[in-house]
């Protein structure tokens, strides 16, 4: 079973057109449709409504700008026998 997820708009007649991948042409499919209404407020969620503390991003954005990150030497890798 493969899952194809997409957003679609229902037209005035209550119809939705779904285009399938070309490699499925001339094949019989069993299709199950599960739908969820897309609410306008879901696209305008705030960080607070998603569980982040109030002001988190404003307080932490750029906090390491004056303190550059350093990657210390990683050492040498051991030489192993090749797998045959």
C-alpha cells in the first residue's frame, strides 16, 4: 500500500479531481479517501499555541552570534582490515 497525501479544493459541484502518477496508468486501484477540513486558523498558529514558551524565539534567536561555535579536532580514525 502506498500513501499519497495532497490538498485539494472541492469545486461548486462537490467534485475533486485527483491526478495519479503516470506509472499507475491502466491499473486497477483500491482507493480510500480520508479527509480533514483545513481551517483558516490552522495556517496562522502562533508558537505559543504550538507549545513554545512566550517570547522563546525572540529571546534565543542569534544568542550565539558573539560566541562562534568551535569544532575541536576529532582525532585519527583507526585503520581496519577491509571486508572481503
